[in-house]
C-alpha cells in the first residue's frame, strides 16, 4: 500500500498508527512512501528530493565513489527527484555519468536550471544540460534566481510544447527577491517554484507559499535546514517526545517533515553528498506528519533555540 502525503495528513496521528495494521516498524517503513502530487498534472513524486550542489569535481577522484553511493542509496530507498544546475560546477555532467553507470536515468525526475539573460545564451545553456544529463526530456527546467525570467520563459514554454520539458518554473534562495518572485508567480503560468523555507526561515510562508497553494503550483524547498542553522541550534539535544508522534528518529527528519506537512505541494531538496545522510533524509518520506497544532509547537520550540 502506498499513500499520498495528503492521505497521511488526513489520517492524523492516532489513525496513522492504526493504518500500519500491526506491521513491524521496519516493514511499515518500507510500505509507507509519502508522495506529493504535482498540482498541474496530478503526477506523484516521492516527498523528499535531493540537491546536488556538491556533486562536482574530477570524475577520477575518490569523491566520485561517494557521490555514486549517495545516489544509489537515494534511488534504492525510493528517491527520484534530483535538483541540479549548470551553476554547480560540473554537477550536471557528474550526475549524467552516474545515472548512466547505474542505469537509472529513465527512472529519475530531473530538475535543472537556466541562468542567462540573453535568449541565445539561454538556449545554448539548456541544450548543454540535455547533453550532460542525457535523455531527450528534462522533467523540470527552472529560471535560476529570476535571471532572464521573461526571455527564458518564452523559450521554456515553447520547448515544453514540444515535449522537451514536462514542467517549467522559477527559483530563488533569498527573501530579497520575494517581491519580484511573487510578481513573476502572478504573471506566468508555472508548474513549479523553488524557494528557501525551513523552521529557521519561514518568510516564504507569508505570501509565497500561500500563493503557490492558491495557484496550483508545486514547490521545491531549498535550504530546508536553514543553511545548517537548525542543526547548530539543537546541538546534541535529544529529540522531544513529540518527535515519536511523527515517526521521526533524527533531527533531520523532524526538519524535513515540517516542510513536507505544509498544505502547499512542498518537496524539500536537502543538499546531500553522503550515503548516510541520504538514508536519513529519505526516512522523512515515511510515517506520520505533523498536523497544524504540532507544526506550531515545532515552531515555538525552535524559536526558543534560535
């Protein structure tokens, strides 16, 4: 049995335990994979993705083995959504090579970006992404940090019509762009946005996330750990009792489940380059999620530490 994110939320804490039907915790964890529905299509994707800003470097270095192991762990645990960018050094090339080696390219949901002001430069940038990542379709192309939004979205819409992109969107990672970001959300028909949001940085919940919910736009969430601020704040504190109510066994899972449980179609994409972190993050895509009251308690708890 697989359940959507919405169904898990509707079950509530008590009903969520009953839904496991007496299965062992390990088996239950294997059974329940939280998924997020993309509003513009209804397609469901696993509720936790992976950011690949660190997947870069010389293919002959020892780090490549670790990146390959991280990608394999993510994939084996049900992860599918990869977010990359030509801004991340040679991340696209590294990912393309690893996916070919592991034979998983066609199984992955690939999101990348374009970051050029000029039309021709943007086209060249996006064509290069196809070459590096492989395949004849990229699931999601995003205008990176609103750079060349008007011009690049024209090309992206045309290529979407041709079937080269399944979805298009825009990104930001800073509140300084929120006003322009909201304006672009209202001006264009988008499938996705990408924005910074976490228990340490909730500014996007004032206007951006409600607008995404009202507009039927899916949300990739970058910086879900607040650039490490959340881990620094909790230090070596034990998990609060309420963590068990959402089947969280680590602070990372607490932080990710807070994001997944937002009413908008939110998918955190934590930057990950170590297998053990991929395993821990993917555990957040299983089990129960906090409801509105517990989300508020989580906010109060973290506000007391930050």
